[in-house]
C-alpha cells in the first residue's frame, strides 16, 4: 500500500525527472528512462486518488476524466 508521503514524493520526483529530461542536451539513455519511470510510477497517484483529492480540494484538483467515453 502506498503511503501519503510516498505519493507526494512520487509527484515531486516525477516533476524533477521531467524537468531534467527537458533540460538535458545529452542523448537519452532509454534504459535509464524506463528504470526511472517504473520507480516513479510505483507510488504515483491513481485515478481513484485524484478523485478523492478532487472531492476534498476542488480548488486544487479536478476529478479525472472517465476513460470510457
């Protein structure tokens, strides 16, 4: 089970990872990218987590869109 601290850390580290990729002028090493993506997604919030957050903080989060439409 993912704890709130792990979820928050995943959000912050994912942003940092994406900013690093954007700023890099080096050739991308796809193996490293896949490894980092897997590690970050382990505790990344699911749709249900975003839905609960949207109910609690509607000024901060929007509910996730229904994927079936």
